[in-house]
């Protein structure tokens, strides 16, 4: 799960994809892409990309439909707690109850 492609966390996410693509028999992936309006031109595109709204908050029907469609085992997030009205407390609780493992990574260190 990532916001945009051509900046800090986008480069980290691209490294994840590079590594995952080296082992296609081990991994399947789909990217949920969201970005605030000013970063929309830098969004990810491709067959494995689901476009979210122009918002960093994931508590919306597009995200939850993505979860239901792809039923991920693991979600890689970037500093997600800073972008949600609930600080991701409600969302992570719901995702964990669904059995989804969550990995949070920072791009600003």
C-alpha cells in the first residue's frame, strides 16, 4: 500500500516490488494507491494497481472493497497512522481481526 511513486516512500515501495518480482512463485501483490491532490500526477499505474481517492486516509469504501477483493495476508504501510482521523486505531484493529498482518515502514529516517 503506497501513496505515490516518485519520492521517498515510493522508492522504498519500488524496492519491495523489485524484490517481490524476483520471486514470482512466492508472492502475489496488488498496490492500493492513494495520494493527496498535489501528488496525484505521481501515482502508481499498472495492472496490479488499485486507485484510491485523493486522500491519504484509507477508511473509505474503495480501500475496504480492495481488502475484500484481494484478501491480502500482509499489508505494507508507510507511516499510515499520520494520515487517518483515528490514527489508524480503528482501521488496524479491523484489519488485525481479519487476520491480516501489518508492516509499517518509514521513508523519512
